[in-house]
């Protein structure tokens, strides 16, 4: 799933390639992906892309004041195409292609564009056409961006104070902090040497400062690594930079202990017992519930 660093990189990538170009048309293949009907998606045709920004994990293309807002969800991706002039017309089907954005040809006659694809059968990729990105419920509800200067230690202290949820769930909650998902919450907690099951409200001031440092450096480092990469190379870069996420059974880079996995919410999390939980493996609550 693309999280803040990957979406930030895609934002840069699209800004460099798409800003200043005219939209020829937007073909919606997976109809469930289009979440808005007014203004219609056809109204983007003929408009010029004037800016590309990010809100949490949402991409926002400003087309002369009309916005195409994209959420790639768990299995979605963006694929840049240097020339779509010879591409076959798209037909609704069972393939991964959800949306194709065609741009006007340049001086060399190449008509570039990009495609939004989604693997698997669960279709969660979402696109919105709106005059105001804040009309998208997921954008309006976003918490602070952890790479914005307003995200200070004091801001994080206000967020965790009195919050009785487990820190892993809190980090992933887009309404609390924008842009962190399952992978980077594992990475942040490993960097902060903190148990994912710790209750947010119990953090000391020193732990809040450590957590803040871990959030900012983990995300900034990932943004740095992803910067300048082509969209197609981002997934491999993300994978190679992860220290605990999806690495159960492998040794921890920091201490050599074996990285473990437990179920959490609708998926699983990975952590290092020596670095994060005083050497004790966490109980898998879902498993113990099943065994009762
Ligand atoms: Zn470790």
C-alpha cells in the first residue's frame, strides 16, 4: 500500500511530468472507483493541469481549479505511460486497470498519460472530481501531516494525551495523523523502541519525544530514498528500506533477534521483541480468542 513517502514521491513525479499539460480525457474503466458524479469526469477534458499536491495518502491534481483527487488504497498503483496514442480503447473488465488519464500530445507527437491500476478482487481505489478537495470526506477528516512544521512534539503530546488506544492503531488512524499506514507504523515503532500495543495515554514526555523523532526521521528518510525515482521503481525501494515490516522470521538489523508477527486489526504487524517489548513476544490475541 502506498503511504506518505510513496505518495509524496508520486506527487513530485507527476508535478514534473504532468503540470502544464492539457487533459485530453479521463477514461473510467472500473466504475466503482469513481466516487463523484457532479461535476462529471468528462468536464476535466480540455483543462490544463496546474498543480499536483498531496493530502495524507491522497494525490490531488489541480486542473484549472477542478480537482482530480486519487486514493490508491491498499492495492492501487499509478503507472506513467510515455505515449498512450497507440493504446487500445479501454473496456470495463476484470483487469487491474481502473482509470486512464490521457494528456494532449507534446511537440514530438507523444501523448503521455497515466493509469491507475488495482490488483486483486477487493476494489478500494477511489477517484473524485471536485471543485474543493475538502469535499472529499477522507481529505476533510485528515489529521496533521507529520512532515509539516506544525507537527511538533507538543502537537504529538496533545494527540496522545488521554487517548486510550494502542499506539499502533493510533499511528495508522488517518484522522489522528495523516499518511502513515501499516508498514510505516511498524517502522516508526521499531525506531522508537516501543511496543505496538502500548496505550497512547501512558507515554511519558521522554517517550513522546522519542516517538516524534521516530515518526519524522522514518518518514523523511523514506521520502529522501524515494525522491526522484520513477513510479515503477517505488515499490521495490519501499520494500528494501523496511527494517521490520513484512520481515517476520528474519534477523533484526539492530540487535539480531528474530522479527516476530502478531495479528492486529484486519491484518498483522511485525516487531522486534528485543528492541521493542523487553524481549517478550506479544500474545496473538486473535489466535488465543480462536482457541478458547
Ligand atoms: Zn531488534
